C-alpha cells in the first residue's frame, strides 16, 4: 500500500460515520451551464444529492434541467453541506 493511501485510511478511521452520513444526506449542488453563464443567464438550480440514488440519476436530472442545450457543459457554481474534513469524530 502506498504511504498516501495509508494516511487516508488512517484519517477515515477518525471520521464519525454518523456525522458523515448526515452530512451527505444534506449536501446539495448549484447547477448551471457555462453557455448560460457566458450569455449572461443566471439560470441555475439547487439539487439535493440525497434525492438521487446514484450518479446516473443525478446526471439525468442535470441534463433534464438544461434540456434546452444540445450538449450542456455543467457549471457547479456552489455547494452546501459539509466537507469530509469538517466531520472528525
């Protein structure tokens, strides 16, 4: 095992998993696109990560939100919730 991976695993043992799960349950991202932003539009929406069962369902929601663009390039301009490093045991 590489030294960096060992340090990460040691750190994860310190994380209070209940706090981490609560953190992930309340995390959200503010999703827009670069095209809209570059054209002066501030059209974005907060998406709660707990509303989606996996990566694919989140991406589907993001594409649905910006279905007016042929190939949207997503801009995640903000987030709410916690960072792994804020949730020590």
